[in-house]
C-alpha cells in the first residue's frame, strides 16, 4: 500500500543520511585528531576542550587505606568506600550506595543539589562499620568524580565550565565545585576532605590502569559520552606549568562536544538539538550517547506516524512527548529475539499506548533501532581511532607485543550489547587485520568511582 511505501521511503532516507561507510569514519577520526591538536595548542583553540586533569601519575597498585568516592554522573550518583590493600593487595573491600538525582534538582539551585548529595554521603558515613573509622586526627579523604566539563586549577579544585546532559543550574557555572561540595559537607557536619576532583573518564582510566598496566584510553558511554587518554606532557603547548616527572598528563577530551562537517546528521538530529537545553553544543554526544538514542528513534517514529500512518489513522498522543522513549527501552526492542517480536509489541503498548501493532510494523521499529544504534556505535569507534592516531599507535610496533587497552564504562556500553559489539568490531575493522589483536576493550566496572578513590589515595595528605 502507499502507506507502507511512504514509511519505507522515510526509513530509506533516514538510513542514507545516517550512513557511516569506513571512508567517512576515517574522515571523522582524522578530524578528531586535528581537533585534539588544536585543543592542546591553546585554550579555546577547539570545540574539544582537551582539559588538563592534573593527574600525571596513574595508580601503581601500591595504594593503601580506606578512601571514599562520590560519583555524580547524570542519571544516578553513587557513594563508595574502597579499602586498598597496598602493594599487590588489590581492592580488599568495596561498598557503595546509589541514589537517583531528583529531576527538579537538576534544574534548581547549586545549594539544593550539593545539599542533597552531602545528605546521601552523610547517611553512608553514619552507617559505616567501626573497622573503617579513621584514627583520631585523621580526616576521611574523598575522590569526587564529577562528569561535567571542569577547568581544573589543581588536582582538587576546578570551576564548572557548563552543564550538559539535562542539568541546568546557572549559579554553579563558574564556581569551584569542590568548594561547593565542601560547604555542603560542612552544613551536614561531615568531616571529610576532597583530595581529588576527577572526571569520570579520568577515574575510569585510573581504575582501569590499577588492574591492567596497558590501559591508556578510557571511554564513557552512559547518559553522555566522553573520553580521556594519556598524553605526553611535552605535546601540550598550552600547559605552562612545570613538566611532571612522569612526563605524562591525563587529558579529559570532553569529546561529547566534538563536531565536524563529516558527521552524518539528519533533520531529526537538528530538530532535537534545537529543542535541547544546550542547542549547538555536545553534537557528538547527541548522536552517540544514551540520553539521546531513544529520543532520535521517537522522532523518526513520530514522522512515520504522521506521514505514513504506521500506527493507524490517529497519531498516538504519547509519541509526541519528548524523551518518553528511553534508550534502555529501545535497547530491549532492538534485542528482541522472539519470532513475533513480542517485546517490541509490549514496549509500544506500555510506553506509547499503541496496541495491536502488526509484525511488519514491529520489524520496522527494530530496523530503526538498528540504524540509530549503528550510527552511534560506529562514530564512537571513529572517535577512539582518532585518539589512537593522536597517540601514534595506529600502526603495528616494531616490538610487537604492547597492547592498547581501552577501559570502557557507562550504562550504554554495559547493557546495549548490539551497540557494544558494533563499536568493537568497527574499531578492529578500521585499524585493519595487523592491528586487530593489539586493541583490547576492557569493561572497567565502576571504574570511575574506584578510580576516584585511587586518586584520592595517591593525593592523600597522609602519605
Ligand atoms: P551516567 O552516565 O549518568 O553516569 P550510567 O553510566 O549508569 O550513568 O549510564 C546510564 C545511562 O545508560 C542511561 O541514561 C541510559 O541512557 C543508558 N542505559 C542504561 N541501561 C541501558 C540499557 N539496558 N540499554 C541501553 N542503554 C542503557
Ligand atoms: Mg557515570
């Protein structure tokens, strides 16, 4: 029927606009490398901020003691206690509490947000077993994982450049988030010192390095997306401080804000961006990360409902609600292996109140999930290739052996299997057969929290 022809035409056009042939991905990777150079050359030199983390030593495995971490990501935040066993002792004990951020606090005041976080931290500390108590006169020390762009001024201070991922709290911008947290902890009567302020990518790199010496890149694919890697200090022209003894510096790329004319953007992406809290910003993030994939899918489905009536004569009203279709739901539909695509049918009914969908319609939905996820995953792989190229590691080494281990974390990477497989296969494909065994992806589970605790240890006042 003409209805189906129209629906197929919309799908075909979307698929073409989302196309990521290898040649295009290589252009994206090269553009990423170019922007990395520009961002390292001067402050404001690129859309890539290439932020200096003040982490010039990654964990060695010798760290010892009880340390805390607070991980504020986007959707949830976690409080952790980590007991480190010292030389070859590994992680002796680890415990965490998790809470979601109430949506009203994401757009309220700075004080309200930090008070809420400090209150959860206070609860966690109050319930702690006596064996973890610090000796008299010694403060508890905390690594603060804060996954938003920060201009750091030292390992434990830095000002918020801007919010991303649905947060919008004007009075935090330009403030030192460690000072904000410290004030809130004092208001709640918590005796704790923030010894490290780290981005989640930097934490994941640190956590990954603790268990594998070859980890040199970290990528987060969760609500948002970002990456960090180990750079040579001498390759950072904008760094005017003393050269670190290690000769290295971890760089938080803030790659979510990458954009390039090579990125395959569709009308749906442009419309979503225009309607967002941060139009024109975080374009790479908006096509790759968990906050947005489901929303892109919703927009294409809405168009199909309006122009091709795929869900009947009426456009289902719920389908008009922004962000109603979340990425975990999209992922569940994409992974539906039942012969009648029952999961897809159930999700459409439960979330969008669309009942009695035909198998044909359900198949169309799965095809769309695949297009959206494939584009995101392949572009994320191109981003990693950009980093590998910047590090000069995209060709085989004379010595052979050495591996490039990429520490990966985030809910999207962890749970969206099709996305993860596509990302990993694409990078291997782009690097070529000779390099295929040199690149390893490692899921650094909870790496950002553990990494922050490790960095709190290496920056402790008491060592
Ligand atoms: P954050 O990025 O906020 O620190 P996480 O790393 O836990 O938090 O990532 C949470 C995000 O991961 C969610 O917002 C969602 O987009 C994505 N996600 C969670 N579960 C799934 C899933 N089952 N399938 C696909 N994406 C998921
Ligand atoms: Mg996180």
